[in-house]
C-alpha cells in the first residue's frame, strides 16, 4: 500500500538517502529542509517515480513548522510515516568552552524542532488510529562523550521522547521506532566542525564508517514491517565501532 511519508532533513545525508530508498517502493514523499535548491533537485529526480511535495522550513521555528505542515495539499495531508531526522551537532569542545549559539542550535533543533514537527502531525494520526514515527537519535544519546555534552544531551532527550511517545501513542495504534546510529559519513562532521573539511575527514579516517544508505536500508526495513511488528529501538554501528568512543582504525 502506498504511504505518505514525511522526512525532515531530506537535503543531505541520511534523510536524502532515505527518500531515494523509499521512493523505490512508490511511496508519496514530503521532503523537508532549509536548503530549497537541494530539495528541488531531489524532487526533480524522484518525481519521475513517485509523488513528491517539498516543505522549506527551519524546524526551530514553531510557527513556520505549523504553517508549512498545515499547507500540505489534501493528497499529502494524511501522513502515515513521520521520520524525524533533521538535526546536527554544532561544535566539539569542553563544556567550559562551549558557545551559547551552538547550544541553542542543538537544543532548539534536535529537541524542540523534533517536538514541533511531531506536534503538527500526531493529532491526525491519533484521529485516524494509525501511524508510525521514526526518530533518529544517536549513540550519543546512549552514552555521553568528552566535548559533546550538549549534543549528547540533545540526543538523550530524543531517546526519552521516543520512549514517552511509545508509552502514550501505542494505545492509539501509532508505532514508534528509535534509531541510534554510530558514525555515518555525511555532512554531519563538516557542520559540527563549522566547514573544516580536514577535521571532518579525520572522524572517518582509517576505518570504514557507515554510509547514509545503510541507514536508508534500515529505515526501509522498519517502515515495511508487518502491522503487528514494531522495531522499538535499534543501534547501528559500523563494524569497526564498538562504543561511541571506541573505533578500531
Ligand atoms: P547531515 O548534516 O548530512 O544532514 C542533516 C540534515 O538535517 C540536513 O538535511 C539539514 O537540512 C537538516 N537540518 C539540520 N538542522 C535543521 C533545522 N534547524 N531545520 C531544518 N532542517 C535542519 O547529517 P546526517 O544525515 O548525518 O544527520 C541526520 C540525523 O542523524 C541527525 O539528527 C543527526 O544527529 C543524526 N545522526 C548522525 C550521525 C552521523 O554520524 N552522521 C550519527 C548519529 C546520528 P538543511 O541544512 O537543508 O536545513
Ligand atoms: C553522531 C555520532 O558519535 O559523532 O550522532 O556523536 S557521534
């Protein structure tokens, strides 16, 4: 059955790869992000296979989130699967040297943004007694590491929200899946290191990290499980990684 699937953070990395993978099954896609040209590019290529709508908004702007999700055409309005993927780390420094703007960006984007998008979509899922929410957390949400206190805190919040959503929404027949990836080579580290490509590259040096398509395959699997099955929580590591801070290079 064709599903309406909304993906936040579809302009790059995991979100983009997931859109491409899910288009293979003929699902209708609502692709969200801030970089309009990247969304348009993806829309042009995927529209050959499936119906695609794009929404350009910053998840941190609660009014904009609501306005854009409410603006969806009737065909796309009933969302079957929400993939809360938008998020980033900003900075990598001890707590005594952290930047307030970076902390705001992580807490407002990774936590409050996820909540704003969910709030705009959950009521119609409850009303229809169906739906699936997939939250992209991180191994940073399982274990805190040095120089990552606030990013880790934001992902621990995602873990708690996933648990809370599952407790509150299962009675409404809404599934909730929490996915915690380890290191995935995307634009993530370039954003974390504020455009420093050399520093970003070092994160993935000397081993084979996950690629966005690995996550897309997992999400594709999770979305297409039978109605009776919920994959509640999954951690995905590269084979060279054994904890958030242990990578065999
Ligand atoms: P990318 O940097 O490649 O992608 C991040 C996506 O999030 C982009 O599409 C970006 O879109 C979107 N985004 C970020 N901030 C906002 C915002 N304020 N409003 C709207 N969209 C936003 O990184 P990944 O694909 O790796 O990251 C996807 C998710 O996976 C994130 O939640 C990240 O924390 C998580 N993750 C990543 C890991 C990794 O090692 N890469 C490991 C564990 C978890 P745009 O800039 O166009 O708005
Ligand atoms: C991204 C993975 O280890 O850089 O969430 O925090 S890590």
